[in-house]
C-alpha cells in the first residue's frame, strides 16, 4: 500500500479548467440560446484530486561541506529509491542552486552522471536568484534505486558565502481508475472513467542541503610531536697501585665506576616543552634505547690494565730476588 499525502492543487486546477470551458461554451452559444440548458461538461481524469507519494531521496558528500574556489571538484551522490509498489514514469528532478543571502557573481560547474550514463557538464551562474538545472526524465521500475553522481566546482572569482541546493521533481500522474500514467495534456483533454473515483497518484522527489564556498579549507589544530634525544656519557678510570718489598702487600683501588646520563626531551608545539632527566650510577648503564657496547669496553679495558700492572710487578720482584 502506498503512503501518500493529499494534493489539493490538481482539484483546483481541474475546477478552473472546467469553469473556463463552461464559460467558453456559454459565450459561444449566443444570446438566442441563453435560455437553453448548459451542456454537461464531462469529468476529466483526476477531477477529484489525488495523492502524492514522496520517493525516499538522500544526498551525501556535499551537505555542510566546504567548496574551495578554483580547487578540485567536490563529489557527491544522490540516490532515489522507488518503494511505491508501482513503476514511475518520467521522473524529472530539478537541481536548484541559490545563495542563502544575496551574493552577486557566482558561477558553478556542475557535472552529473546518471546510473549507466555519461558525464554531463553544466555552467550554473548564480546572481541574487536561484538557478535551475534538470538532469532529464528518468524511468524507475518497481523497487529500483536510481543513483546520480555529481561533481561541483567553483570558479576562482566565485563569491565566498553560504549556498543551498534544492533537489525536487515530479513524474507523470497515475490514474487510480485505469492504473495508467497520464501526461498533463491527457489529464486536461481526457474523460474520467464513469463511476470511477476520479483520483490520481503523483510521485515526487526532494531533498535540501547547504554548503560553504571558501578561499581555503579550514585546517585542524597541530598535533604534538614528541622529540626524543638520548644522551649517554660513560667514564671508566681504573687505578692499580703495587708496592714492592719484603712482605709487600699488593693494594688494588676500588672497582671502576661507570656513570651514564640519559636526557629525553618532548616537544608539544611551538610554546610547550618538557624535559625529563634520569641519572643512574653503578656498574650498569641506564636503558636509553642505545645498544652501544662502549661502557662494557671501558670496563674491560680497566680490568686489563689492572692485570698488566700486577704481572709487571711480579716480574720486577722476581728479578730483584
């Protein structure tokens, strides 16, 4: 069952048509036939008005977006779904572009591509009034979805400001009594089904969006980037002292000491910085992320120097004895 909305305009239009025809016939009879009964004007299709069915329509990719003057086109997509339970004939969507406030001298390049078709290009010049563009009549089978791709570009001299797009359109009317589509001419010239309801169904599509024309796109806030600068300082000073003589006792200095310092600096923008220092004293180096073997080499060199001094002392004592 089709959801619908009541349309009062068709009934008024048909009534106006009937009154016009009746008035014309009355004037054509002349004064001599004024007393004769006026002929009955046959009812036209849809003389009792009709109902309208709005096809679900969506427009994605352009609403609340920024279109930069002279930059690459902004792509968007319009989809129309026919869930009316009936086919739709000659759906003719109109694209109406206009400024939210009076803006002079703005030109858009609009490219459109209907499902299975080719790209078409149109120049839309907008002054202080809206400009219309039609993509052409479309046929929708029952349960079919129509997709229209769009690419919008502004000229380098386009006015900066807020704009809106209105997507709207209608199709041929469906006679509820005969279940066939009628053009406007057929509604005006045709004859209603005797004893019928005299109503019709219309199909429409509409969606409204807005966008901004700008000189340059808005840039997001800068993201903090940490900078890590590891610094390692190692020192090893082995000392060995030997005393020769009777009953001499060898004296050895304490084990070599290695000191390492690591500095990490985090930079979070032009005016923000943080420095963290960590010091470690002992035979090991703090983990700075550096895999260098320098501290171990220095420690080994100290041990070798100590051993060499002891060997030389022993040999000297042996030669004196």
